């Protein structure tokens, strides 16, 4: 369990730290970041302290807390989402903030409808709001002996709590394959193997076309996402852009700090891109690879550690 706990903690803290580094400059254009690059974790425009994380981490913690108590119970997860949004629980400072439109819509709908009927389903509703919080579901399913198809169906259902369009579900699935491989093989080869496994699994899924840039295409002489220049990497709140940017940052840097700073300095949706990239970099470089000051500065650091340990115990009980 100790080895797995280290990996879980690296992902939990890696995600939260990436979120906290990106939060203070969210929505600022890349040109601004080029002129004034982020070089460290800072306070949130005098509104939030250094180390405050946003909705990305809060919603992931909601899921972890629910699954520790109830297993993979989507109604319990949604109940925690309501506790966060309406009652300010699972927050860094006692105040929920920075919720996306699709997530708010889904949570509001859950007051009247079952959790799995609440997610937004239109093509224009493919924001990154499920991708940014999917890692606890991927971790819980990592050690289960369910058939692969059933595992990915559960990942899709977890996405669909807020983002039910197939494109968001596939994006969460691709991320899951990459994270699973990084847990087994924390190298860039692990990322590449995860991408290959995802491409094979989704080969007949129409929505795979939206993610084609992630995968090498030998017949066309395309080397994959890592070969693209920075100007071709987008960092909007669109789920495809966020996943591409996170994987690109992980593949084109050599340590956690550089990965997160590269992600945040892409501009725009900096907290979510930072969080997703940070979770991958946490899995890649381990807990010790996250800058000590960043780890220690995170709001409610002890809570993050305690929740991660309890969640690891839940995973190991599977």
C-alpha cells in the first residue's frame, strides 16, 4: 500500500498544486503570459491566499470523499457536488468559487433529477469540467478486476454527471488510459503507451477524430502531439484543447515544475490546464518531484494528505 499511497499522493498534490499555480492568472491571454510569465505559486489577486485551489480540485475532492464512504455511487458524488456549491464544503478557504456553467447547470438539475440524467449533452457543452475532476474515478478503477470495457463505461458515466456528450466522455477515457500507464510506468514511454491503448480502445468511436492530434500517424509522417510547436497548442476551456495541452506539456518537459509552468504560461484556462497537467506530472515525477514550497503552501494541506490516505485505503480494499 505504501507504494500506491505515494503515487496517489503525488497525483492529488500534483493536481492541486497545478490548479493553485494557474488560478491567479486564469483567462489572461497568452501574450500577457509571454510578457509576464508565471514563475512561482502566488496569491490569487489579493482575493485568495497563495496555495488556494479552485473548482477543479474541489470537485475532485468531492468525488474522493464520496467514494471513500460509498464506493462508486454517483448519487453520493452528486450530493457532495451540492455540498460544495451550495454549502461551501470541500473548498480551500470556506467559499466555493470559479464554477463552470455546465457544472452549475448539472448540479442544479440534480435537485430534481437522478445524478446520471443531469449532465450537459450538446456539442457546444464540451468544456473541460469533467476532465478536470476525473482522476479519482480513474484511480478507484485502477485495481479493480472489471473488464476493460466496463471500467471505461464507468469513466464515461462519471464524466456524464456534468458533461455527457461523447466527446467529453472519450476525453476522460483517454486521460484515464494515460494515468493508468503512468502509475505502472512513470516515464514518458508510459504516456505514449497510454495514448496507444486509448487509440486502440476507441478506434471505432467517431469522437476519436477530435483527438487525432494526440496520436502519431506514421503513414502521414505525423510524430504526435509532442512534435507540435507551442503556437499550435491551444489552452481554452474546450475539453480537447485542455487534454492536448496537458499531454503536450508532460511530454515536452523534464520535471514537475517546468511542466506546470509551461501549462500555465499557455494562458487562458490556466487553472484547469495546470491541474490536468499537474496530475500527469505528479504521476510522472512523484510526490518528491513537486516543489516542496508548493506542496507546503497548499491550503488545507493536511486535509489533502488525510483524504488521499483514506482514498488509497479504499483503492487497496478493492
